[in-house]
């Protein structure tokens, strides 16, 4: 028997998350397919990825066996609308099958409409550089709502808009747009806000009961301890651009940047919940290094594979606190760690879920947790070099293996919470700080 338990409400969603391009395989009509040639670490390719287009069902079986009751997935626009206005019934049928398969297994779908990838035809038309994208997006969303809407209780319009803008318009690591640079990026962000508002309206008109939100990556951005006044000022500016702008705009309908303030029609209040994607804290400094973020951490920091970032659980609590002022239900729509050897993930799960438990215990409205990811998948520009899965995948043989952290997450889902016996078994190094009464020599003040 566990001596201490941190239990969650009975209706809390225990989920996992994936995105279409990363798991389906052979998305040949997508801009990423083209971009893969020459732009991925070690020249890797997505290939058949996790083979979900042919067989998502067996991984959904595994998700159900693990005791999860929710999953966040995305739709590949380029499959559904391979040519402008030409919708592929076969693709829509396949998505119906997958969504139905989730319902049959007691897994509630949360569906993302745009997760980093575009149809090639849209890119030719300038995609988010041009305002016409709003009409195209509206047409696509309307079709999806008509054909699949009865199976979708929860929607995410756009995934991580600011990560997308930074990686694509400034960083150059995502498929190149027609115009790059900060000005073009902010114009694209405006068009994304418009797309969000249009999608919200389309879905809510057809399905007033549906819950519709967006997924915002909310990293903790800080000036490194001891940095200059200018670096602190710069960090605040970056934080309001990266984090604050989108959150505020969807709340009050105004996009505010250093270029000015624009009112966007239909945007104010166009959301039923906020999806928080949380991974890490970044240090910033001015002038910024080439990588934009600092890649050096304090000596005590625990850093995940490929220098991806510091493990910083308190940041999740801070991200939750930050958005309480918007007065909306919250879902943690992504949270995870690249960790091929599964050295960090067990304790990562326990420490991050403890932060959510703290929030829930204060009656903060966190309604669910979607771990990124159910299975190792194609990690964009970093290819297969970063492994986020609770299930390990060998992309060459397609062999799967449940990691120890997957076993732990399964216990968490069945128990609906975390406990001292889990820490003892899966991450004993946490005992002294998380359950200090078990090691009497350590007293936490
Ligand atoms: C997020 C993305 C997701 C995945 C994780 C690791 O930024 O939304 O697709 O790449 O990071």
C-alpha cells in the first residue's frame, strides 16, 4: 500500500498526444515531405513514421491497455484537401475509422486542425503570408466539422502558433515560407489568429456543445541569474511577444506588438479552454546568441537529450498560474521529455504531475493531462534523434516496446494519481524530496 497519494478528480482526463505528420507516415502532399530533403538532422526521413495511416489501431490498443481515457491527435490538411477544394473521401473515411476506434476503446479524442504542416498547394499560394489563408482554413475546417464533427468533443484550432512562427519565419528550421523575417512572421501570426477565430465560429455554429481551444507552448523565459539590465529588459520583451501576445489577443481580440495594435474581428473570447504545452525553461540574453536561447544551464540543472532543455517541473505550475487570469478551463495538452534511455522520464512524470496536483488542489481548473508522446515519432527537424515516447519505437523494424515510464504512466492512469510507492519503485531518487517522511534524516522545512 502507498503511504502517500496525490489523487486527482474522477473526471480528470489521462491522455497522451501525437501529431499527424509525426506518426502517420508518407504524407507526400505536405510541405514537410519536401522540406525533409536536406533539412533534417543526420538526413533522416519520416518514411512510414509510426505507420498510423495503415494501423493506428494497435497503438490505440496499447493506449487503452495503459488505462488512458483521452488522446490528442491531429488531422493532416494535405491528406484531406490534396488540391484546392478537392476533398479526399478516402482520407476522411480513414480519419472517421481512427476516431471511431478511439471511442470504441474509451479514449476521448481531442483533435488538432493545424499542427505545423501545410498542403503543398497552400504553400504555393503563400500560406500564412497571405490573408486568403483564412478563407482556405475556414473551408477545410467546415468540411472536417461536417464529416467528422460528431466524433470530436474537443478541438484545438492551431498548435503552438508562436513556436511555428519563430521556427519558420526566424529560425529557418521549419519549411521556408515565401517571405521570412520578423515582420512577415508577425503578419503570419495575425493571419493565424484570424484562422483561429474563423475555425472557432465554424465549429461552434455546427456543434455548440463542442469544446474548442488552442494549444500554446508556454516556456518559462528568464534572464540568466546575474545578467545585465538590458538582458532582463530583452527577456521581458521576448516573453510578451512569445507568450503574452497570443494569450491576450484571443482573450480581448487585439493583437499587440511593438509594431502597433490591431483589432481582429470575431477573436475576442473565441475559446472555451486554454491548452498548455509545457516542456522547459529557457534563459535569454542580449545580444542573443545564434541559437536565440542560451544553451548553457546552471551547474545543478538536469538537461535532457540533445541539449533540448532543462527539466524544470516548477515551470509547469508557473505556466498554469500565468493563465488563471483568463478564467478558462485548462488542459495540459503536451508535456514530455526527449529521453531515449528512459533515464529521466519516470521522475519527470512524477514531478510534473505533482505540480498539476498542487494546482488542482487549489481548485485551479486543470481538467486533463496529455503526455507527449504515446510513442516515439518523427520529431520535425530533429528527425528520430529525439525520443519522447512512453512506447519505444524502432522505425526500421516498427518493433514497439513499452518503456518503464510507460509502465509507470499506466499505473498513474489506473490509480488516477501519483503515490509514494510509485516513486519508490520508479524514481527512488525523488523519495527524499517528494516524500521526506520516508527518509527521516531529511527534514523539509
Ligand atoms: C512541441 C510540438 C510537438 C513535438 C513536441 C516535442 O513543440 O507541438 O509536435 O514536436 O514539441
